[in-house]
C-alpha cells in the first residue's frame, strides 16, 4: 500500500502538469460546451472540462446562485454510481446549501493511473465552473470510496474535510501530509465497524479534529437522518474556523437532540453508548459553546463501575470478532461446503434466536465480512482462471448472501 500511495501522489503531480495524462482524453485547453444546469435537479452526467472521458453527477441546491459561494461535497461510490449518493442526500444539500458532485468513474479495483486522472479532473471542476467556496471543498465516500476520499484528504490536500462511510484510512506507514476535519459513519452491523472504532482512538492521539457516528445498520451508505450529522459537523467546523458566522440556535438544537439520545442511553443502562454520544457532542460543539459541564459528566461516566465493566466486555468482543475474521480467512478454501453450511447456519441461529444483542450484531458483521470475502475470492479466482477455486467461492457466497451472489454471477456471466 505504501508503494501504491506513492504512485498515486506522483500521478496527482503528473496530472496537474501541462501536457501530462492521457492525451486522447484532453480537451487541449478548449472547454467542453457547458450544458444547461438546472438547480434543484440531479444531472446524471456532466463531462469534465479537463478530460472529456471523465464525468460526474451534479446537484445544485435550490438556493444556488452565482452571486455567492457555496460549499461542495465530492462523493465516491465503490461501484462508480455518481447518482446514488446525490439521490440519497439532495434534500440535505437543499437544507444546508451544498453543491453535490458524484463521480461516475471512480470505483473499486481501478489502477492508480485511472484514479489519479479521475480525481484531477473532478477537482478541476471546482475552479471557475460553479460558484464554489474554495475553503469549503469536502470529499465523501462509502467503503472503497471512503478510502479514496481519505487518500485525497490526507495526501493530496485541498479539502476542508473528509466524510468516510463504512471504511477508514488506507493501510500505510506513510505519514499523512494534511489533517482535514474528519467524520466517520458506520452501522453496528458493518464488518468495518471495529476498524473505525480503533481509528477513532488513533485520531485522538494524532490530534485530529474528528468525530465518529455509529448507527443501527449494515455496510451501506448511511440513512439520510444519520448523514445529516456529517452536514452539521462540516457546518460546525466552519463556524469554529470563522469561515461562516456562528449559528447559536443551530448549536442549541443539536445539544438538545443529543441530550435526548444520551438520556435514552442512560435509561437503557448502556454506559458505553452514553459515553460515546457524550464524547461526540463535545467534539461537535467544542469551541462553539462551553463544554465544561459535559466533560464533568464524561469523567463521572468513566469512573463508574458499570462503564468499566461494559467497556471491558466490549473490548473482549472486538478481540473475539477479529479472531473469528482471521479464522474465516484461514478456513475459506481448506474446508468443504458442508463445513461452511454449518458455520453460516450457526451465525443465522444466533442472529434469529440470540438474546445477547452484542453477539447478534457481531454475527451480522461476520456474515457481511464473509460475503465480501467470498466476492473477492470469487473475482480473484476468475481473473486467474482458477475455475475450481471460483466455484468454491461462489458456493459459499450463495449460502451467506444469495441475493448479491446471484447479481455477481449474472454480471460475470458465470
């Protein structure tokens, strides 16, 4: 991964130099004819002016006007669907006044040259073509798209913040060059949840301005009501920096909502959730209002016996899940299909009949992880013409995730 990141950084530099990049995709300095863009409506395909083979979906909020500057979020979907995140979050774009751009080309499994050209082309669109506030350019992604967004934010720069959904930073020992504001969002049935929990602790040590949102859900783009947290986060970060005026009523509304959530956690006896929500509230409003009382409550929770017990149990569960993921990897090819049928049936039994909610969520995450492992093993085996391994991987995939397995099988024509 270290080499990949170096290659990507080099490609960013090359793409920015005159005459570099794929010559058959350049417009030779002649701008692409601007298509009429209607605000309040998703435009599925807008061709980039720098490279005409690169395009994106676009949404200009209903309040858009050339008279003032607007923040922009550039979204990366792992399957290259630029429209998907725009369809999900256009109402939030209207509410908070954001331009949305969704890459139609960036997707999982691409070579670094292709990714570099796509990113360079998209960022070129933020200069001059629309009325964009250059201090408020954000990148957002889900799964593999989240890792692309992080690479841009950490190593390319030029962005105020990163919104990462369902995946964290790329694995590398290379020190980051930039520290954009960062917020992660993950479902409690997402197989990458523990990765983001661990990342949250690392970012504390690295002195990042960051927050982390966990919600009831799986490995997918977050629901609108969850994603709204990310829009509020970017607004609050801009207020902290003095880029936009402080909105006291918005801050107060956020605190009131969080107070209700924290009170519910306390009533349910979930000290870990109560602590996590309190920490997030402090991160959101720190520097905008006094957090002294919140921090006193945080200390009281951390000193409580119930929190210490629950936190220890939580850490043990994370360790158990990591070992189970390792076991799934090690046993994927050695064990026969009957063994896998029993393994998956055990997960399903614990999900449907289990009374321990933590174990139920863990089994859901493990099933999702096995689904991804099956998909990756299947596609990798196909690409190397190992039909025996591909058949084995697909059989496991069909047991653990029949709907996606059927779709993948149809796409690959196998």
